[in-house]
C-alpha cells in the first residue's frame, strides 16, 4: 500500500510536471521563424485564425509537437524498462545499441535500394524497428549462457560493443551516398525530428496505446526483476522469458520513437532517474512522472534547437546530448562506475 505522504508527493509532482509540459507546448507553438502570440494560437485552435496561422500551427507545428511528445514518452518508458531488466542504472536505448541498430538498418536500406529517403518516408519507421529488434536479438544471443541464462551485465557490455560496430558500419555505408542521402542520414543520426506531419502521428500513436498500458500492467513484475534473481524465481517469475518479452517491448518503443525523431539518446536515462529521485524506485509510482518528464525534456530541447539557429535549427538530439552528457557523468560518479 502506498504511504499517504508519498502518494501526495507523487500527485503533486505529477501535477507540476503536467503544468510544465503544457507550458513547454505553448512555448513551442508560439516560437519559431514565424512568431505567434498566445491569443493567435487560441484563435487558430478555435478555427478563427488566418490562413497563414492555420497553415503554420495546424499543418506544421502541432504534428511536430505531438511527435516530439510521443517520442519523449516512448524513450523514457523504454529506458525505465531497460534499467530494471538489466539492473543497470546507466542502461538506455542508446547505450544498449538500439538506436545504432535502427540507424544502421536505415542506412543499409538506402544504400542497397539506391533510393532517396524523401521518397520512402513512410517505410523508414518499419525499417528502423526491424533494425532495433534484430539488434536486440543479437544482444540476447551473445548474452545467453547455458548455465546462467541471460546475464544483465553481459547484455549491457554486448550492447555497447554492437552499438560501436553498427555506428561505424553506418558511417562506412554513408560514403556510398549522394549528397541528399548523406544529409538525411547525418541529421537523422544527430537526432533531427524529421517525421513532422500528421500521418507519422497516426502511425506512431498505436504503438504507445498498445505497449505503454501493458508495461504499466507489468509494474509489479518490473519491481521484482529489479530485486535479487533468487527472489524473483521464488515468486514464480520466469526470468529469461520475462526479460525477453520486456526488452522486446522496450526495443519496439524506442525504435518507433527514433524512426521519426532521429537517434536521440539520454531521454531514456534522464526521465526515469529524475522521477525515481523524487518518488522512489517503485514502478507504479515513478513511471507516470518519468513519461511526462521525458516528453517535457524532448519538447524543450526541440524548441531550444529551433530558437538557437533559425531557420534550419539545431537537431533536438544535439540539445539533449548537451544536457544529458553532464547528467550521465554525474550518474557514473554517483554509482561509482568510473
């Protein structure tokens, strides 16, 4: 049973996070090369805006905001699951090589087909997920021991190795690209949110509606996995099967996110850790807050990138990395990983 004080603290934290997220969304809607006032935004949303306001807000900014919000949610949830399954506080989709696997699959798809990425924008998300899932399969294959089963520590080490190899492979493949192809994959790897139209929202949204509720349902199982393995086995948890299913779901979430938002790291690291530091490590308590924080961090990063260098902007992944790298070093120091 949740302690009343902790329950109040969770609700207040969640409310504050929601308010900050709404403020960040409003900031993103009013900011850009075409500046809009808050009253313009309200009038446009009510259907009374000018043609230019309707075009900028409804067709361009809102789908990008939705994609950014959903990607932040997915990456934060994916990171929380991976940290619990591997029992490594530094685990997240980028570190385990999921982002690199997605990037390599997209680079290979473009190179083999000799295609222009702009002509296959709706296929690339599925290519990304295939790359992420295959990467997860190899991580499991190389981390499995006949006697000990799956080793969480080995999963992280193998993931780092695979990530390095695939990132190098993607860069090598890029040498065969023409200028447009190279620019696309380079900005994608930098974390550029390219899937910024409504069809990408409708393609991406079902994955969250299916997978996120399931992970909330498995919160107690995640709590058990985060404890001692002998305790988990004594409580009837099938470790290998459960880890495999949960990691696959985490991979699907992160791959779906990075396919439309680029190879963005650190959101899956920062979101869960910030939430845990406020309400503790039980998943029922911190997951809702972690999701909102993940969305908040990515929307703020994307808006900052949009403001800093107009009109092209700075990829959101670069801004996130500037924020996340010091936080990652802080976590390494705190967990004595150095």
